[in-house]
């Protein structure tokens, strides 16, 4: 039994995230943007942004630093967090995971889309009609009567048109033989909030099936409750397990961007009230990092706690991206809870995988 494990991680990541997708989330998402849309939509959301700006006015993220009364330069001020959060993001259109074959009505095994689609393609339109989710795509295919469909696809940022005809399977249902998904959900860590919004994860949300960066159209972050921490073992990362309440009262912010450094977006009033009471600190430059003792902030114990670590290597080159620091966890409290740094993992109370073939 390993007494404890040192994990080499990106310093900005407090808990790595592992994502899985659940079918019931699609229905929740529709509620989020219809009956509960007043929480994050249009002018109501502008009011929330204005609230955030007023709330943080005296702690501006562009405060100037002074040395002997002489203004030097402005710095970015943030409130570090380390709080676990629930995350839900939706694709732009429907994401293709892969192609498959099925038994046709005449007994042959066929794969209508083989060689036409690549994993990571996004289907955004069919015959000129926008595709918002996988259910709308499935309905069009099932009701196509075998007519050739014109699909608008985005591949590596470039639009193209693919024409393909659905075929009946042995049960008489029209299919294309595509694996698709339209959302991802999971548990991660809120990195910081500032007067403009929030940042989380410290790394991009990647699709588990394709490994590609998930191209999002929208999403939200939620307050969450951890129910278990699975410790790391040799060659096997640990994980966070928790429950996410997707009610409107629990929406803490709106996700607007997914990039290599994580996700970011706006905070709601609930989010500001929940996470905005911490200490404002200046963001340091990467050139200021030093090998030696340091701290990370995490709330996996139920409250934010600074844990001791040791920075063992530094790479400030542009090629390092978000992997500029290597650390060892040295705080016995954190080692006893996790054996190091664990991945975040979503556990649904009534969900199952949404990846569908059609």
C-alpha cells in the first residue's frame, strides 16, 4: 500500500476534471433556457453583470501598484476559490463521435456514413434547418423516408456540406449509423472570480470519446455537494464524486468560453453571493514563480483550506501552455484525503450515458 503519492500536475489546477455525459441533462438544459431563462438571459443577465460590477467596484481587477508613491503598473486582482462546482456545457450543433454499421431491412450490414464523417465533426444544419440537439437530428433522420439529406458540418473550423441517405434497419427505422452527443457534464474546480466573471478548471474540457476540445455554444456552472473522494493509487488517478442540483436557484454562472486554460464566463447574483466573499489577491507573473515551498487552495474538505506543496520544476516557455509547473503535494492533511491531487468526476442520481447512434 502506498503511503502517499506525489502527483505531477499543473499548478493552476486544484482538482482535475473527468467528464461523462448523461441523457437526463438534455431535459434539464431545456428547462434552464425556457421556464428558468430569467436567471441568465438577455436584460436579466445584464442586470446580474451590473450587480457583479457594483459588488466588486472597490476591488477593480486593474488596480495600480505603487512603489514609494510612484505608479508602476496595473495588476489583475482576483478572489482565489478552490470550490468544487458542477459544470454543464452544450455543443454547437451535434458532435459526431464516430460511425457504426447496422443490419438493414434486406439483411445486409451497412454503414451509410462510413468515410464521410470524422470524429469531432459538428453537424449544425440539415436541409437548411438548424440542429440544436441530438433529438432534433434523430427526428429528421427517422422521418426522412430514405431521402438524401444535406448536412452542414463544421470540421476543424471549416464549413462543408455532406450528402447522405438514411437506410432502414431490420425493424424498419431509418438510420445513418452515427454516434453523436450534444452535451457534457461533470464536476470541476472554480479557480477564481473577479469583477468580470469567473475562471475554472485550468485546462480545457475535452470530449472523452474523441479527445478533442469541446466546442461549446453555452453552458452553466452550479454549486455542488461532494459525497465521496476516491483516493489516488499507483497508476490510477483518484476522483471526486458528487451530486449536482440543476435547479435555477443553484446556477452560479454562465459558461461562455472553453479554451486550453479552462472555462470562463459571467457570474450570477447567486454566484457572487456564494463565492465573492474571499480575499482579493494580485495575480503574479509566471516569471515570478520559484522552485520551493508553495500552497494550493482547495475546498474539498468542505471549506477553503491552503495546503502546502513543493514546486519541483518550472517551464515558462510559451510551448508549456498550462503545464508550466510541476508540484509535489507535501501537506499530510491533503495526502490523507486524496493521496495527492484527484480528478473531478460527476455521479448522476438518475442519469445515463447520452451517446446515441442514429
